[in-house]
C-alpha cells in the first residue's frame, strides 16, 4: 500500500481509524461476493488500518516523537 495512505491514517485518531475500519469492513463484506474484486481491495484497506493502528500504539508506548529530517540535521546533545 501507499506510504501516503499510511501517513494519512497515522494522522487520524484511534477512534477515527476504528470508524474508518468499521465502514471499510462493511464495504468488504458487501463486495466480497461480487466478481469485481472490490471486496479484496476493501479488506486490504482494513488490514492497512490495523497495521497503522498497531504501529501507532507501539510509537505511543515508546513515547517517541516521529522522525523528521529537520531533527536529523541537528547535532545530538
């Protein structure tokens, strides 16, 4: 999946990600029996939300700030 999608999902709150995953799960169930293959796409998006949510929980547990290139240029103290 796109890193842009991961970044966008990471900016959402946990509640917003859960609401999105719920809606996308419903879409996956609706489209799963159809020949278009859209069910698999929606399921992949739900998996992506779960992955980002798990990574955000790990980041919060470690209490680290997201890495930025600007911070990388600063000398360590």
